[in-house]
C-alpha cells in the first residue's frame, strides 16, 4: 500500500514519462521533415521506451492497490534549430527526469517503503544509461559540426536502433 504522498509523486512521474513520450514524438516529426529518417527512428524508439516507463509505473501503482490519476500532458516544443539542438534538449530533459526519479526514491527511502525503493532502482539505473547514450550522440554531433557527410553517417547509425522491451531482457 502506497502512502498518499508517494502515490501523488508516482502520478506526477507518470505524467513526466508521458510528456517525455510526447516530446520525443515531436522531435521525431521534426527529423522526418528534415528527411533524417535515422534520427527520426532514434526518437521513435525513444517514444516507445518512454511509454514503457509510464506503463511500468502505472502497473506498479495499480499492483500496490494505489490509484493512477492521469493529468494533462503539456504541448512539447515543435521548432528546433538543428539535430544538435535536439540532443542538447534531450540531455537537459533526461537530467531533469533523473532529478525527479531521485526525489521519488528519496520519498520511498524516507517512508521506509522497501517495495517502492526496490522498484525505483530500475529507473535510477535506466537514467544512467539514457544520459550516457544522449551524451555520446551529442559529442559525435559536436565533432562533425554540421558537416553533411558526418551527419549522414550518424543518421545511418541511428537507423539501426530498435526497441527491445526491457522486461523481456531483464
Ligand atoms: Fe523515462 Fe527518458 O526517462
């Protein structure tokens, strides 16, 4: 059984995960418009991951006899200057999500809610991976400095990304 405070915090986090899905879908749309289908694929896979994150929390709250309260999802930005800016914004957003997950973990620990803390550990680890992936792509983009050939190489690399439901590999 979740405390009211923890249930509220989980519901806030579900909203952030769904907003993340929306944000990356908007970024994918921008990439498709630029005919950078590999970059678009990266963000389409990311939207699937974010949906998975939201549903993983949805199911946990439900399993704990809690109540999921869905909130309004804000509109994501739609205009971007470059794919480099996309990854700057992505990294910034993931750092924000990491902070939020850490705050959620802090509440679980403070309340001695071992089930929630154990559940949230997966998200703590996931954020390390997400930030690392984004940082590496951003470094490559900075390295090629908008060079067309370099961009196409990164586009090709990102075209290979596929969504693998983490639960199936855990
Ligand atoms: Fe659900 Fe990208 O963190």
